[in-house]
C-alpha cells in the first residue's frame, strides 16, 4: 500500500509489503522521505488524468485499474485500487493498494498492448459462435445484444459463407454488412480457424476493420464516373455500357430498338440571356421529365450541354418509336417555371434504329446526330429518322470543309460584283461583293453552296477577312480610276462572335486608304433579333467609324421595324421573294413607306423584268439590283460595264412616265 503525492509525483508513505515490492528498504525510505514513482505513474500525464478523474468524481469511493509497472527493468502486471486521501498539509493525495501482482513475459506484454490499442476489432469465438474474448475496439463497436458471431451478421448468408469456407481452408476473408453499435456498417472480415490457448477447444478468431467510409467513397467515385453531376442522369460512359448490353440482348433475342438523340432548340439563347443558373435549372427540370418518360421504356442519359439520349429497347415497330418521339416532343415542350421565369422550349430529335443503323455507340450516335441536325434544318421542333442520304450529305460537307481549308492557300477564291443602280437615274451607284470559289473539280461555285460549312467550322473568320480586304482593295482601285463607287460586303452572324471584328475592319480600311463611307456592310435580321449587348456595341463602333450598315433579305425573318430604331442601320434590302410574288407587293409597299419615314434607304433585290423595275420606281425605292441589268460578274467584266456606262453605250431603262 502507498500514499502518493500527486503534486510532487512521488511516494510519501508505503507499508513494508509495498517497500518490498518496490525493492526499497525502510532505512533508505526514511532517509529520503520520498520515493520516485515507477512508470507509468511517473508520467505527469498519467497522474494528471488520475487527478482529473478524482476531482470530477468526488463521490466515487475507489478506482480500480490494471497497469504494467517496471521495477528494476522487470515488467510486472498489477491490479490496484485507488482512492482520494487528503494529506496533513491539506494537499490531495492518492492512496493506492495493490491487490494482485503478475510477472509477465516482455513479448506477451507487448502483444497484449497491441491487442488493447489496435484499430482492428479482434474477437475469439467458440466453434458454435459463442464469444469468449474481444479486444477493446471490438467491444466499443459491438451492439450490446449481439455478442455471439451469428448475431453480428446482417445477412445469414455471409455468416454461412464464412463457416463453409473454414471447413476447407485455414483462413477466409469477406467484406459484408455487420451489426455495429453505430448501426449497420461494412466490415472487412478475416476469419481463421484456431484453438483456445486456455481450454484447447477449437475456435474462430475474427479480425474486422470498418471499411464503410472507404466503400462509400469508392461508390461515390464510381457514381461520379458514370453520372452527370448536374442532373444525376447517367453520362456518356454509362451510356456506352448500357448500349453494349442492349445490343448484346438485341442480337441474342433478335429484337430491335432505337436511339433518340435529343437537343433543346435555342437553349444557348436562354443561357446567354437569363444566365447559367436559369439554364442549369432548366436542364434539371428537362432531365426529370425525360427520366419520368424514359425510365420504363429504356435508358436515359445526358451527353452534356443541352443534349440527351433515350435508348429504347425491344421496339419492333417504327410507329411505336414515332409515338415515343412525339410524346417526348410535346411533354418536354410544356412550360417550365424557372427562378421566376416562365419558359417554353422545343426539341429537335434525331432517331437511329438498331441494329439496322448501327451495332455500336459511336455509329448510332453519329447517325442519330445527323438526323437531329436534319430536324433542325427543317425548322426545329420535330423529329427525323436517319436515312442514307444524310450520311452522303455529311460526307459531302466533310469534303467541302477539307477543300475549303486549302482554297485560300491555293488562291481559289474570287470576288464577283453585282451592280447596284440608282432607281431614278438607272446609273451604277455601287456593287455588292459576292464570293465565288473556283473549285478544283466542280468549277465556279457561289457562296451559298459552302458558306454554312465555313460558319460551322470557324473558317468564316479567315474567309470573311479575305472578302473584306479584297473588296476594299477593289474599291480603292476603282476610286483611283475615277469610279467613286460604294461597295457592299456581307457579314455573317458567325463573324460577330469575334469581339474585335469592328477593329479588324477599321484597320483594313486604314491600311488600304479606303473611305469607310464607301463601304456598306450587309447583315441579317437574325443578328439583330438576338439583341446581344456585344452586337450592339460592335455595330455602333462600325457606324461611328462611318461605315454604313444594311439589313439584307429584309422581310424573310421575324421582321420588326421597331427594333431598327435601336440599331444604327441606314438601309433595308427587300428580299427578292417580295419582287417575284405579286401578292406580296402590298407588304413591300408598306415596308418601303415605313422605311422612308425612318430615313432608311430602300434597295430592291432580284429585279428581272421591266415591270418589276417600274413597280419599285412607283413605290420610290432608292436602289435596285438584279439580272435585268446584270448578274454578278468578275472585276474585269464589271469594269467593262463602268466603261460602257461612261461611254453611253450601255442600255438604260427609262420609263415612259419619266
């Protein structure tokens, strides 16, 4: 028995048996009046823990603890009872009584220490599953009412699998769901046959590690690898797995199905106008509707952006596929409430059938994609089935693209010029610059045959710069020769995606010493309808530099004279369809009157007959162009027209009323 001074961490009193255990004699103790404590009591942290315990539990009569102390280098296991004991000077002391002493082998002590503090849950069971030992970690995580091995497993089949495996093997391993103090947890369980060192009976030694967090992390990684983070739908990786499975089943069962490639029409406009938060929420709502329709029919996935795929399995009849496509189109086109906005969208859907259109993901995707773009070309808000003509057209477009990339380097482009004439004087006032391509095998091609490809591939930027520069060079040349003509140049909407387009055009005019007032840029209505702030800044920059801006083919789009007041437009070019269709003449007359009220010049396109010329004169158009006077011709031929006009040998079309 001992009395410990907790402040000075030493023994201040011991009975004879205690001194004997410490291997100290009475004389030495009386001379020093204080003996050092053996480890672990000599550790201030250990004493601090004991002091805090006694202070926090004043009503506890004693505290029992089993520790290993080291006396003369010999580890000895003891069990002691400790109690608070006030000392004579009022300080707190600790009365310690040793109740059992066991001298232990060093290696056994270390094994015991490892078992006590390992993170592994280690337990030993009789052969029938009855618990006979468990370390502290196992005790901490075991449910109170599930001590025996059979009761620890959530599924009997896992316990039975371990028992069966141990009949033929010394050791087995299984990751399974176990009952734990925290609930059901995934454990990596290793079970081994053995014997109880005390009784010699057969035992099952179990070591388990909680791997729930690891498995959840792995599951999350797998989920993220196979699902779209925004909508939660399967992604392209998951789609590839699904299509391979469906194609295997189709071949095995001789069934057919379909891939529906779904694209939201004009989604980019919503995204650009209302912001990405609205765009993302709209995609989430679209995904929910699509999943509700498609989950019972096949497999739904999001490819990215505003593109989705629906796989239909076991659809033998094309009519049934059409019904699904139409159902998708109508249901997904119903209004959406998104962050205070009431939005309505349309879909373009391309359909490829399997196995007849393809037996792998890439082939089906490519053909469904072609069909989807065909639906867009036809006006959007509809579905189209793939056919071989689409593939032929795509191949032709690829050939055009490859040839276009070489055309500039090979000097295959040329500008032709169609005269623009003053309606009153019938004299050439300018010309429209029109691009022509001397194709190596197809001869001279107009821009309409390849401009879409140039826009899609981004080649329009380089080609557009070339056209503008060539037109300015030609204007400067004719100006120097005494022909102060105004030339018009077409700018596509795709060119305005380049923020510095105005600066580029201003730089070209300065380089070639061209008066910007001699250049007119023709743009389309669709560019203005987007009402993009960037476009407005670009147009204002061009107009402030003294270039003129004209709307080409006016009347063919969502014509709205109101928006013209917001843009620095100086002229309208009325589309040829109004000229050729007598029923549309009243509309043309109204456009002309409104344009003149807004101080806009009116140019009539496509004049082919004297009657048409008389008509545009009667409604006071300012200029006209068309085959009646001349088609677009080369620069040399255009110069001949100028020379003929100067010489007075070119026929004019004076009217009797003039």
